[in-house]
């Protein structure tokens, strides 16, 4: 029964500070017996001022958080689902890119966030992710992690069931949904969406989240979650403080749920 660790962060505008927090979390997670650590969206840099952020966003090989986490994972001998980082992709745009790092520090998988968060909220907040980021176009999963086949998504992707249907059809055992959810949308939808996606895919969901007041002025919802394939919440880290949480995975639960509610096997294509 693998143990996983979930990092809830209050990432800021200083890459060095964020990288140190990630390194410390890798070491602590391994020291407390976790086989895999999950981190939030934008773990290495969270800055809504894109002109300022551009000074810290580099190509993949030079991205500080990625370099440090790869080294830390190799030292600790632990898997890391690095929720996402802003990466310069060399055409004047960035990618919001998730990574899976193996215990040798190698990159086992990459996933670029497919769905861009472009919205004007009733709170007065306005977000145009597509102005700076290029959307991905590939569904991604990686085999043979401590949680089985792991499907990768990022934050706003949670609102698009077709992606989770594809991950369910790929027989993912676990789906990572790292996030930096706003407080209004989190309060309204966070828990119900996470539970729904776990139920639909008959898979575990791990949603490491940003939390609290950030240096760039935003406020995020927190409530990092682990949800089992039946929709039961195994871990909820609350909406107040960063920290490290732990959960034990009973992977046999996946087969039990899929036998009891065989929705993946019973799925049919519906003509328009």
C-alpha cells in the first residue's frame, strides 16, 4: 500500500525561495516514508505580473525548480509529480508544464496544460492565460509509478470532462490535478469537481494546491485533496496554511470500484 505526500504551497515571485521549499518537501516526504510527492500548479513561480515573471522564466534545462527537484528526487530516491512550472518554449510563449520525475531524477513524463483560463470574474479579477501561454494538445499518462498509471492534468483542465474520459479510457489508476484555484471558484466548485472526476474515471485523484495570500497579490483556495475511486475524500489540507500531508493508497480499491460500477466498461459512443 503506497504512501504519497501532498505539498500545499504559497508560492511567490522569488524562484530561489520556491525551489528551496520544494527541495525541503522532497526530503521530508521521503523521510516520512512516502513513495511519491505531488506539488501544485506553478510550484516554481507564481506571479501575475508577466513582465516581472518573464525575467525568471527560462527554458526547461535552465528552470531552477526543475533542476533542484530532479537533484532532490535522485538524492532521496522518491518519485515526484511536479504539478506545473512556467517554461519558456522558445517562440515568444510559455508552457504551463507538468513533470513526473523518477527516483533517479529523470523526467518520466511531461504534460502541457491544454485548457487556458480566460475569464472575467464577478470579484473583478480578470485572467487571460492564453495571452502568455501556449496550450498543449496531448493527453498524457505515465506507467509504473507508485500509484500505477498516473494521468496528468493541470487546474482548469478539471472543467473539461472529455479529458478525464480519455484518461479513464486509458485505465489510469490515479490522476494528478495540481491547481492554483481562485477563492470564489474554489468555494463553489472545488470539492464537487474533484470528487466527480474521481468517480467518473474510477481512479484516485491527487489535487495539490496553492493556498493563501501570495506576493503577487492573488489569493488561492487551498484544500489540497486526495480522493479515492468511490469519491471518498481521504485527505483535505484545509484553506489556511501551506504544509505537507500524507495519504495511503489501497490500489486494490480501484478494481473493487470498477467491478461494482463498471462505467468505463459500459461506455458507448453517442452520435451527434
